[in-house]
């Protein structure tokens, strides 16, 4: 727990905002290890015992400063001129009032004396006074009053549509490195870069630019849900698509066939990769860009969403010396991230780990990663055969797609290698039938398999605006829960700036772990149906996806409707 929490807790207690019991409960929750990224103050906020305004008030009292409420604040031009945007952004401060040579500035952290000293130095005013405001309010004021036409997507679109379109580059050839700097100020280039930067800042995983009959639609996928944003007019369509294709080293002359490319750039000092795909449609080329941010990749098993018992089981499985472990689920269910987390967990200097992927999404330190290239004949099967001659301990295969790939993976697992891979099936027991359907003999599946795990992603409740909320009677019935369940922490996000008013921020997994033991191997060898396998898995204690999701609803991690949506296919097998 941060040291400063102690002082804040004492101040909040003196103000009568928290009780000894509140503090003891929050401290116990922190020390339990379940909330690794939170302190006592964070838990008091999360459980809504106190609000952000209370913390701000307590901080102000500690340092003998006044608080200020910025709700509805309208800044005058003279105040904006005295404290320009770059200073407001750098120091997270806003001018509250300016007159008679005195400037009142709202800051978020009264303990940050360096910031206040810097402001006294850079602001050319006779007298400078400070007040304390919540971080959320300061950010809202900055966004409201300092966004200029040049710096916002909407403003840039408006500017560009009022006159002639300046492309800023020659659409007939790729930009040279030395041209890039000269033309970085071209309006179109700024617009495209701003669209990408905005998606990244909003935690988007994908950017979809889709030509429709009468308009050009831009959407970001945030926490698995598509959100439409300010879209440029139809007349900018060709210019925007050409710019993106040039950046991705794709041919702008070819518009009849799909193309793949890659864009590498920096946003806020962080290197970002974008995997770009173009698809010809009747109204023009549709472009999808997958944002790959290595710094945002969380590779801990806890971050995946495992509860303690499932995590212990999973840690035991991935620590085995050989066999195959398959992660199943539809596209976009987080299978690749789970596999990366497995590799990161077992990555040690005494182990050689090789992966075969298409494409390599994230570069992992200490791991040999192979990029499949069909063009040069480096297929999954070819790469897999070659990598086995490198004598690896652990092999990760991006996806089992056909009999050849499956055969090599199975044989590798039977010859002393630990193999991780993915399959597209609805549930964990269904992976057995899928392997048999591909052409693998049942006795090989039985011998090689160690476990199958199905997963789905659900949205996490925003920690900044979480509040109590009992699911509806229908939702409780669907999940097999009770409104009065002892110890239940039914919650939902109320919507705040932190989560873009959605009530959700981030995602985690719900899991179905099917461990293969001797009794299961006997059933696989006997070629029993998927229904019988699932029945045996249930007898062994396997929780369905929906049941695991229900546990996380009770724990206050997600909402009932999120689990129900993600586990629709699991409705029959859950209970």
C-alpha cells in the first residue's frame, strides 16, 4: 500500500467520511491479494464508501489548500491565453479565474510541489494562487476548452471540407523518408494520423474504415464493441484510403484484390504496430487496422481473469513436461493472448520455446518466433517440421488448421514436447471431436491430450464508477443465481469519463477447463459422442463457461448481461 494512503485515510476518518470498520475491510481486501493494483483508498472508492471529490478534499486539507468545483466552468479568452494548451496538458491544470494580475489555477495533486514551482516559473503573471480539483474535472475542462479545430478530428474534417483538398503527397508513388518530414503538416496526413491516435487513446483494438453508398464510416472496436466516431465526408474517401495504403506499403494502383500491410508509428512516445487489411467492396476498399500495442499486453495469468482455483489447475497443466494443451473459442475470444501468457509464465533460461504464427502479433523476449509466409512456401507444416529439429522444449502453434498440421503437433507432443495451440470449437470437450473430424486417430488424441480449455471475453466493470446493482429476475434465473446470495457483490458501472460512459473498461476471460485423465482417455479411445464426453467432464467438476461467468458476476467483476451474451452457445450445457 502506498505510504500516502495512511495520511489520506486518517484525514478522511477525521472528516467523518470513513469508519474504522470501512478501513479495516478495505485493508483486508488489499492484503488478500485479489486486488493487486489497488490500495486502501482505491478500495474505498471502488466500493463507493467515498467519492473522488472526498479524496480531493482530504488532499487539500493535508496541504492547507482550498478545493474548487469545476462543474459548469466557462473559461474566458484572457485566462486561456495566460495558460495555453501545452502547459495545461503537461501539468494537468486549468485556469479558474484571471484578473488584476492574479491567476487562480486548479491542480489535481497538492503534494506535487515540483509542478507548482514549474508553473510559477513558466506563467507570466504577478500573482499565482492554487486550488485543488478532481482529475476527472480537470480533464473535462481541458477537453472542452482547449480542443482546437486543428487538433480534433471533427474540426479537421470541417476545415478540409470547406475548401480544396490538399493531399500532401503524390498518390502515384510511395513517400520517401525525406518527404515525410516536409509533408507532415499536410491536412490529410494530419487527419489520418489523428484518427489512428484517437483510436489508440480510446483503447481501441481495431479501426474500421468502411465505404458505404453515400458516406464513409469510421468505427473503433473498444472492449470488443464497435463504436462509430466522427466520419470524414465521402469526397475524402479515395484520399484517405490512398494515404493508408501508402503508409502500409500496399499498392495504391491495385484496388481489385485484398491486400495486407503493416504500419509502424509512435503515439505519445510508444511504438505502435498496425496490421492493415484492405478488402474490395462495391462502394470502394474497406480497410481494417488491428492496433498492436506491446506495452498494453498483460501477460500475467491473473490478468486473464482466472479465479484462484482455476488458475492453480491451469498453472499445473502448463507446467507439464509434454503433451498438447488446446485453447478453443471463436475469433476474437482472446486465445492468442492466453497462449502468450502461458509462454511468458513458463519462459525460463533453461527452456527453449519456439512459436509458429500467422502473423506474429507481439514479439516476446527470450522466445524464438517464426512468421509463416505462404508466398515463399513457409507453411505451418513446413515451419513446424523445421522447428522440431531445433530441439525445443515447448512449441506454440498459432492454429491447428488441417490434418498435416494436426499430425505434426500430435507427434511432437508424443515425443517429449509440450505443445500449445488453438482450435475453433464452441466448447472444450468439442475439441476432441474436431481433432477426430480433421483425421487424427482417436487413440492418438487420447494419448497426446492433457487438457482442453474454452474461453470467451466479457467486459470488466469500470473501477472508477462501479456501484451496487442487482441483476434482473430473468438474468438471475438464466445464470442460476439468487438475489440474496450470501456474500454476493452484484455490481455495474454507472458510466464516467474513464470508461466513455459505457460502465465498462477492459476485458477478461471466462473459462471452461477440461482436464484429460485416464477415464477420459478411455472414452476418447472408445469414440464416444461429444455429449458423453461433456457429461464425464461435468462429473469431474468442470464448470461451464456460463457457470464460470456467473461466479464472476457474484464477485462484482462483470455484469449478468455480459456473461449471458458471451455464453449464449453454452446455455444448454451450463446447467
